[in-house]
């Protein structure tokens, strides 16, 4: 493989990793931000010479790290404030994972909502009290996904900018 073939392959591989990373926001098992970041890393290492690639990688690293921290801290703070316990979220996550395989795609959301609702119903003893907690958990999960997707889009934009400028 020549140098240009290697560069082209690295660029294609980076683009695919970023696309899969963005899909990983909603698909269980695909680590969204690590995939986006790894795509930029491959491009920086094998995509050719230039200091601009390292600047793009540094910026992507900051965005990936910041996005990872924010996607847990911000929704977690909101949930703590509303009193939804971590074990209810874990129940929702487990049932969401099961639901993803039982009813592809929509089962993830349905399973998560059902899992949190059942856990809160057991904890609070009343379905009417469980529903507000469930709504808060769904809002927090949505916020987490939105933060993660936003960070992935910023990483993708950095990479495209790097492609155009280097």
C-alpha cells in the first residue's frame, strides 16, 4: 500500500468510526464517544503529516472527555435533586437492554421506561407516585443522550474541518 492509499484508508476508517460512534448514542454496545475519538486518532496517526491533525485530535480529546463527564454529571445531578435512586435507573437500563433484543429499536425505550416504572412502583408502593419519578428518569436519559450526541457531532465537525484544512 502506498502512502496515499494508507492515508485514504485511514480517512475512510476514521469516517466510519465516527458514523458508528454517532449511531452508538442509541445502539447498545457501541461506545459512542470513544468510537468518535478513535476515528480522529486513526486519522491523526495515519492520515498524513501535519500539525493540524494533532490540534484536531487534542480538541477532539477535550470534547470527548468533557462530553463523557457532562453526560453523567448533569442528568445525575437532576435525578439526585428529584430523588430518583440509582437502582431504579439500573433496573430501567437492564430492562431496556432486554427490550432492545425482544422488540428491536423501540424495545430499548419501552424497556427502560417499564424498568424504571416498576422499580419506582416497588420502592414507593403506589403507581401514581412512580410515574413522576419515571418521567424524571426518562428526561435524564434523554438529556444524557443529547449531550453525548452533541459531543459526537462536535468531534465529527472538528474532523471534517481538519480534513478540509490539512
